[in-house]
C-alpha cells in the first residue's frame, strides 16, 4: 500500500496521542490493578495462564517507555505498559516488544522480519507485508477459533479494510484491525450562533455544507473579525482523499483491488470523480487564504478560531476538545454518505502474523488478543487510539454521548479504495495540483491522471512478465 494505511488521519491521531489528548476511561496505572478478574475475563479472548513460550511483537509508532509528554506533562504510555497488559492474561509467555517510528517503517519492519526478530507485526501498512510475502493468511485460525468473530467489530467496512487478493482473485484475510479512526465534519458552534445560522445537520449533504460555508464567510457579526466557512488539508495527497470521499457520496466507482497493483481496477476520470473534483474546487473560495498551499488553519481549536467547519478530521479529535475543555464549543457532523451507506475516511492499525513466526499458534493468540481481546482496552485506556471492538471493552463499558458520535463515524466509514493506493494516489495528487493551482479543467486533469496510471500499470505488468 501507500506510505501508510491512513496518511493524514493517522498522523493526526498520533499527534493527539503524543500530546495526551486521546480518549480514555481511566488512568491505567491506577485502574488496571483494581479491576476485578471477572471483569477482565469478560472480554471475548479469555486469559490463558497455561500458555508458555516467547512472542516478539513489532509495533510501529509506539514509544519504548512510558513517560510524560514534554509539552503537556500528560503520561504517554509505551511498550512497557503493553507488556504489563499482556502479562496479566499470559503470565507464562515471555514478551518482547520492538518499537520503530513511522519514518521509513516499511524498510524497518522488513528488516525485522527477514532477520526473524518478530513474530507479530502491528502496522498501518498490511498490504506492503502481504505483497512482500511476509504476512501469514489467517483463514485457518479464523475458521477454527471460537473466541474470534466478525460480530465483535464495530462495522464490516472496518474489518475488511484494504482487502488483499490472492492470484486466483480470492479475498484474503492476512491482518485484523486493532485501532481505527474515521473522519467527520467538525464545526465551531459559536461561529454559527454569532451569524444566527442553525448548526450543521447531524447528517448533512454537501449542498448544505457549501450553502452554510458561503453564509459563514465574512465579518463575524459578534466579534467583527473575519471568519471563513471551511477548512481542510489540501497539500500532498490530502486533496485527492477529500475528492474521493465526495466522489463516494456521488456514487462514483471506487474501484476494485487486484492481486497486484497493476491488476487494480482504477477509474480516476469517471463522471463521479470529475463531478467531485469540480465540487471540491467550488468550496475553495470559502477557505482561508493559503489553504491550497497548506496554510490558514493555524487558529483552529484555539480561543481565536476563525473557521466555521473543518472537513475530514479524525473522530478522535473529539477527545482533544474534551481534553481542552472545549467540547461545548465544537461538535461534529457525519461525512455525507454514498449509495452504499458509507462516508468518510477509514484508517487505522492492523495486526498480522509474520509468516516465519517461531510459534504460529502463540502468534495467533496475540493477534486475536490485540484485535478482540484486552489489547483493545490497552489502546483505549492508555489514550492511544480508538478501539475496533466495543465488545472487547467489557459489558460494563458504556460510551457517553461524545464517544457514541465517534463510534458512529467509524461505523459508516467507507472501505479502502484502489484510488488511495500508490500509483493512482500519486497521479490523483498531480491532477489536483493542476486543477487547484493551474486552473486546469477537471476532466482534462483526470484524463491525464488516468493515462498515467494505465501507462504505469503496463510497465509493471511487462516487468512482472519478464521475471
């Protein structure tokens, strides 16, 4: 897959996590020891003190040691805390957790696997490991293990994620989700109130977003300061992601995955993609100056915020506002859905068994524990990221109204599309630069992008046939 499974969404999540702004139910250092054993055993994956052996886990983005954040002073939990959680359920297994940053993470995890240093990989890029032949297909374990079930997950779209495909066109499950995020349209209620405009609907249309963006761009009647109706990230591949979620709403073909990248079915110049590109361009006049270049959002989430709506922010942003005691000011609406009932960016982390794992039965146990067991509590209660299985949080966990909104975004998030993958993504990025910076007509720019993809796919196929 591309650089990482969820480029800007995950980056935002990890930035918030590093600042201690995620969402937790309790401080693990105080709460875990006090939890009743019956409550812990209520997770779908039961504790198994009888299991023995050693498991090495590679975990991208996780700190080595728990320590205070240098900026906020909040505790940022690391691999040492993860091992404590694992040991509570598997006291007789020896655990080693190898952490590595997102920068150049593909090369690092590849080196770890080739040198047989890890048995389980927690990555944002499950497709890379599958295509490299490093990832074990999980179907045999999924079919025989009674503790695992698709019904444990928040939604089917999150479970499938970027489906891998084998040479026979068969969908392959080689990784399970452990952490997820989805996007929404966040808005500042105080700006709406100042203009006397009703808040954004819970499930708006793009026409409602555009119409209110126009009305909220101008001089704030209450403060006299200039406000802007909209903001979103545009530089790099962000414009393409924004266009793709709008295209999904319009029912555009989101493509189909193939066994190899050149077998992906991609249509960047479909009528829906052209319509979405033009629609996205129509939103630009209501954004702050410099948005196309990556500027203009500096005041967002500050007391001097001048942006009414922010498109395509991750769900966990709500926890940031709670942490800053600003959740009364900011709210969120869902990304408009498409004909399939999905809408918004889906991203997250996945866990997979390494093909050359020393003990595959133990490795499967830990993969399962991370995805639908108490590994979910570790992620949620240490403020690392949103869970993929509320059932794994136990029967006593009751999400509050804010958390329910976050989970709703996750439940409706659209599946991953070949449009978001390497060759197509880069071609789409170049097309958006032409449309937004050079005023190239959308149809012309997207026709060129489609031609680039087809040429690149032909080169890949030719090179593959020579092997």
